[in-house]
C-alpha cells in the first residue's frame, strides 16, 4: 500500500470556529433550549389537544419513546465524527459525499424555518396579553422585531454567550412550569386518573397527538452542529443530547397530564373559549386560576423559552450555512468567521434577515396562527428527511469505517424503528382531510402547500449535489476530522495506488 503524508494541504482549508469552548452543561442546555420546553407546552399542546383530547399524555409518552430511537443515531455517529456540518457529515461518511450534501440541504430547510416559527406566534400572544394591561395597542410586529434583535445579538457575539443564556433561561422556564404542574395535579384531587394514558380518542386522535408530540422534540439534535465548538465532542455531544431529550420528555409527559386533569377531561375539545383546545394561553389561564399573578409569570416563562429556542435554532442554521459556504457549495462569504468572536457572522446575519422576512412577511400576510402552522409543518418535513438520511447511513458507516464496532441491533434495528416512527409526522397535513376532523373545517391551503414545497426543495438539493464538482463534494466527508481519521481516509483512498 502506498503511504501518504498528512499535512495541512490534505484537509480542506477554511476559517475555523472557536474550538472546545462549550462544556457539557452548555451543550445540554442548548439542546433543552432548542426544544423550547416552555414554549412547546404553551404553543403546541393546545393544538395537539384539538383532536388528541384526553389521550394526549399517552401521545407524548409514545413520542418520547419514538424520539429516543432517533437519539441513538446521533449518539452512534457522534462517537466518531465531530463537525459543524452535523448530519451532513454523518450521511456523507455512510452514503457518500453527494448524499451528505443533500442531507445538509434538507437540514438547512429545517433550520432556516425554525426561528421564524418560534417567534411569530408568541409575538401575537404577547401583544394580545399586554395591550389590555397598558391600554396601548402595540402591534405584534414590534415584539417580533425585538425578539429577533435579541437573538441576533447573542448569536453574533459568541456561542458561549448563547449557551449561558440557554442555561439561565432553561432553568427558569422548567422550574416555573414544573411548579405549575405540581399545583395543577394537587388541585385536581380525585380527578387524577390514568385513563389519559390510554387511546381515549382513538387511533386518529392519537396520531394527531403524535404529530405535535414529535414537533415538540425537534431541536434536541441541533447540538450536532456545535461539535467543533464543544470540549471532547465525541464523548459529550451525543450524551448531552440524549440526557436533554430524556429530561425534556419527562417534563412534557408530566405537563401534558397536569394540563388535561387541571382543565378537566370534559372540557378539552369543543367550541368556545371554555375549552382547552381553543386557548393559545391555556396554561397561563390555568396558572391564573391558582393565583392571578401566576399567569403573568407563566407568560414570561414562555417568552423566555421562545428567546432561548429561537437563539439556539438560529445558531444551528447559521452553522449549516457556514458549513456549506466553506465547501463553496454556497457563496464563500457564508464561510466567513469573525476574527474576535469566532462565530460565522455572515451566516448569522443571513439567518437574522431570513427570520425577520419570514416571520413578519408570512405573519402579516396570512395571520400569525396560519404562519405558525405553515412553518412548523414545513420544517418538520426537513427534520424528517434529515433524520431519515442519517438513519439509513448509520449501518453503512459502521460497516465501512468501524466494522469491529458494528452491532445489528444498535446500527440496523434501532435506526429502522426510528425511521418508521417518523411516519405519523409525514401525514400531518393530510390528517385534517379525514372525516373525523370535519368539525374543524377544511385545513388552510398553506398547510397542504408544505408538501409540494418540501418536494421542490428536495429536488433542488438533488440537482445541486449532482452538479457539484467531485473535489468540492468530497470535502464534505473531511470537515471536522481529527488527524488520525484524516490519515485513515487518505490511506484508504490510496490503497491501490502504485507504490
């Protein structure tokens, strides 16, 4: 076998992010923040209960178990690979560089929609709550701009600062909602029941709950894109994401239970504001029934959650822009790194503009609720495609590069189950077309439109990947490698070269 020397020229040249700056608590709470536990409870659960009803706690429990299968894929890859390109590198090393580019492309679709989805609805909710208190009509667009300005500042000035925000805000929002949940369960008294962990609204209702349950967990895997900035990433990224997922999952199941028994099982679904499913501030109302000022505290916790989540989501998407930019698969400006902050500032600025345009534009055009539903449904498709590609790539990666560690259960069976559990989310826009959902009226065309939109984005990604030069795409498999792995790859590529 011919030997090769590995020096700086054997690896792609690009400006690097600040390495090793994030600790385990930083990564854990960034994963927690991107799941937005407080925001998900407040903004997702009432949508879920629209048809899942009293069976929603069961749907959340199943969603947690299903998502753990997905977490295995991240954990298995992160043992050996660390890159800001995250899932793009995973797919590249398992299925080939072009598949890696496609995976990065669909991850970007998920990432650039995520921050706008988070801020658009809470801006409307906050405007509606504050206006009556101060007797001044503040348009929701003002809150939207304020949120985006805050997250842009923290994302621009350093990932460590963003992580500190995540630790503070995550601890605060979880504590407030856990206290609320405990008080709701205590007040429910004899109305506490385990029947909510049975499919009380049937398979269709349970499927609807699973859609919104899976949506609530999206973001736990975002820390994969922070690998280059994490201390000992091959040990800490996967482990941190798993524990963040498990902790938030238990939190969701508990708050789902507390919400349905606290509101009353007979008043979950129906017409009018007396029903849980018709109140975007349902948990705030529940808090106000316990103690009037508690409603304002819960609302502040939700705002706090939205800021942390949108910040984590913007950092995630910006690093995918950065990864594609340094490979010249996007304009090279996206690969720029700030000399002082060591952040991908051009990509951060691009994400700030995209978030502003999407949230203000779609929210003003369609209304904030439809904009929220459109963005949430669309980015979930990107998330599904991203995880689907990584699940398929996992066994090939281990068979090719780590055959001594290959395990049929962990590398074939578990990712296969993880792919199957994504199916309920795939049918999200189609569920309202079923007869069981007729009472809610026809679904907005914007929700249905997410299907062809996602297909178009995927087709563009396939075309771009197929037209990229071999050298450029091949670099996708090299980003984030340590020197030992780089040597192994270089030797493998020259195994049959003349000595």
